[in-house]
């Protein structure tokens, strides 16, 4: 990830301390100020800073007492939010005297930035604020008060949950011990702890100042937490637009803390990211992309003189019940801006899935062997709200074509965040009637297509080392044997096992894997399914009957798409979708004998 090579450094003197400030990029561009947390120094931002430096004037500083900034004397009382605000203003005066800055804070850097974005004396100096894993102490204080004043079982549970996550805050309030631990054994072990628990890549972070940073930084807690939580300011309203990025795997902060944030922040964009606490180290690409997008949108508004709020992520206009709208908002928080590749996207479940991701604001690659159909989906994706959408023609069963395709995607669009291996074909007919050629075709598409997708795009995700998700379309036929679907069921059972095994393999890399087992879904698959052993005419009849049955069942592919987005959000392992798929799974588990009896039945088509 590299350090801050090429940075221009200077000192800013304020309130008896000397702050070390680093700058990257062209100073005439919009200024982005990155504020680090605890126990960190400005180097925590190096990955993000270097990614932003070609487009912005990037400024980082060591918070007083951290890194190469000096500590106030005495320490007690030297770290109040008021003093930290003085520091921020001094830095901003030095680096961007004429234009407001875009503020980004992580952990305690975010806690203090909330102060900068909500107190009166910084009004006009903050153009936007991106907050990561650090709440406003005032908002937090009001959050606690509300729950304590009007406790319901749910609110009490939320209090207890956050209380349990705050164990380290109590520890830091004890005198002297934290300092001894950080300057001694804890400081030594910390890099390994970060690597193991937080999956922070090893390298030039944390820096050698860690012991001092952590010892001094304990005063951030002691000087502020109790006082503010007991007596939160009555009016901590944000005077700048805020982008809230919430890592879903943050062990220090409950997501519920932000439930009422809209009442304090008139212009709020929410994002979630499946990551742990140290996102600046583990997800610099995604962060840099989101920061850049937010900064650009705010700069565009500022320049056009409009101070309207931005609705970045909703895509299509949400309709339906409040629950549905909440689900759409959650999808948008998670998927906006992500790169999603769907195979078999020309029709059916693939097309519905591509459009659902598009509605959530994702960038979509619609791939299919039917190029014209894929192009239609890409156009519809743009109309549904995708910021970008592309169509690609590829046969997923063709190894060489897939090799080329994966290389092209990486070179032209980047690393895929979510891959949906959906392309598949149907084949009915007894094993004795199925020719080797028919076997080969169904395995090539349904199984090898998934293997190629997982292998090639899984490798790219793993190499990027920033997580991701792979969804494989299996089927209820994967766990329900049937005498008329031997080839199809075999291909889908293999996809299910492949998904389960790969899930175990990729979990340590924060890449989720899901197998979807739809059930009977009304798509065009019935029109193209082959029936082994049947002549042309008989096959056409079978297809018509199947289409009729699927039409009567009439389960829409959009519902499968919704289940796919939800599964990625929740990182589910296996998702049977329709009631019959769920019932079948129960039967296969509780009564394998019953499932075997079922396998002998003559199917309706
Ligand atoms: P569909 O026939 O409507 O769509 C499949 C798409 O995949 C088509 O656009 C087709 O052109 C494309 N495709 C087929 N072979 C391809 C290849 N070799 N390379 C690239 N693209 C190819 O089917 P659907 O019902 O939407 O099915 C999608 C997936 O869901 C399949 O894997 C299917 O097995 C699975 N599934 C469907 C049902 C159902 O009831 N419809 C049930 C269980 C599982």
C-alpha cells in the first residue's frame, strides 16, 4: 500500500502544539482532509490518500500527540473536542484558506470531524463530510438518553449491545494502565492483532509511533466521552452534507447508533460495506471511489450554486410498502457504485437480477451468449438507475472465451464486486435416453460455466484482497433427485457442492459465496429446455406443456432477483427461494426416503 511517498510536509503551530501536515496532489484542486483515528497516525490513510492524489489536493495531519505532532502539556484537558477543532481550523487555514474542504474521518478522526461538521465556528469551512466508524458523541449521548428515558425491550437490547461493544472505552478510562500496556506488550502485539482479527494487510502500518499515539490518545476518551455522553450539546446539526459509511462487521460500533441520524443531518447519504473496523487499510479502493464520487457531486452542486441535497443512490423511484422501500434503501446503501457481473443476463432470472442491482445504483455488466439480449438488458439497466452498464457476448462453457472475457473485464471495468453465475440451460429425459453430447453440453454450461466464473473472477477478487461476493444459480433439483432430470440435477448438485466448498475456501478473504435454489420460476427456460430422447415434435410439445405449467405457477424472476440481493447482503450460504424449493429442502433433510420416493414419480411435463 506504500507510505506517503512524495508528500509535501510542513508544520502548523496552534495552541502550544506543532501539527505535522502532509499534502499530496495539485493544491488548486478541491481539498480533501483525511483525519485519522485511535490508535493511529496519518499513515493509516496512505492507501486512500495515494488513490485520491491524482484528482484532489489531499491533506493529512497527525492529530496532536500522535505521529510526529507534539503533545499538549499537560495531557489532561489537552484533547478536548474544542481544542481539536482549533487544530482543524489552523490546518485548514494553512492548506485551503479560500475554499471549504471535504472532510473524511475514521474512528476518532470521525468523532472529531462530527464536531467540525456541527459546531457554528466551522460553518462555511466544511464542504462535505464522509464519516467512517466514529459517531458524534452528541448524537450518541442523545441516542442513549432516548433509550434510557423510554426503554422498550428493543431499545434496552440496543443499549446493552452497544455497551458490550464499548468495553475498550471503559478500559481507556482507567489511569496509567492503558499507557503501560500500549508502550509495552500490547503495542508490540498490535500489528499482529490487526492482521489476524481485522485482516489488515501487513506492511508499513502501524508506524513506530504506535506506543506513544495510543498512550496520548487515551486522553481523547478521558477528556470527552463521559462529559459529552452525559451532557450532549442540544443542537448538533450538521451544516454540511454527510456521507455515512458503515462497515457491517465493525466489532466496536453497533449499526443501530445511526438509526436516528437523519434528524441531525439534513443531507445524508448512507453506504454500507461488508468489512471490519479498519476500512482505510482494508478497502482503500472502495473508499477512494466513494469519497471521490461524493466530493465530485458536492463540488458540482457548489459550482452550480445549488445547495440541494443529493439523492445519490436510489436509482429508480422506490414504490410499494414502507418495508419494500426500506429494503431498496438497504440495497442502495450496499450496492451503489459496486461492479456487478451477471451471466445469462439476456433474459429470465439473469435479466431481473441485473436490473435489481441497477436499481440499487450498481454498475452492471450483462453477459450472455445472446449479445443482442444482453445489450437490451444493459440499456434497461441504465434506465433503472445504473450509473454505468455494459453488454458482453460470451459462452460461459467455453474455457478460452471465458479466459479472454475475464481479462477484458479486469482491464476495462475493474475487479468485480459481485459475480452472479446465472447462465444455465435445462435438460430433461432419462439417463438411458441422454446422449454423451447432451451430457457434455449441460455440464459445460451449468457446471463448467460456474467453475470458470468462480475460478477467473474469484482469483481477481482474491488478488484484490478487498472481499466480494459470488452467487451461483443452483436449483431445487440440486437436492431433490428425479428420474427425469439426471443430467440437470447432477450439474446443479455439483454447483451446490462447489458453492459450499468455495464458501469455506474464500471466507478468510472476506469473499462470500451463495448458492441460490430458485424452484419453479416463470422464465423462458422452458422454451429452450431440451428433452432427451424426444423427437422434434414431441420436444416442442413437452416445451409447451412445461411453459404452461410454469406460467400457471407464475413465480416471477424479479422475486428471485430480490432473494439474490438479500442473500448477498446477509451473506447467506444456501437460499431456496419459492415455497416448493423450501419445502423440498426440508423434505430432503428430514426424510431422504420421502425424497427418494418423490424421485420416482412421473413429472407433470
Ligand atoms: P432463461 O433461459 O430464461 O435464461 C438463461 C439465460 O442464460 C439466457 O439469456 C441464455 O441466453 C443464457 N445462456 C444460456 N447458455 C449460456 C451460455 N452457454 N453462455 C452464456 N449465456 C447463456 O433461464 P432462467 O430460468 O432465467 O434460468 C437462470 C438460471 O436459473 C439457470 O442457471 C437455471 O438453471 C436456474 N434455474 C431456473 C429455474 C426456473 O424455474 N426458471 C429453476 C431453478 C434454477
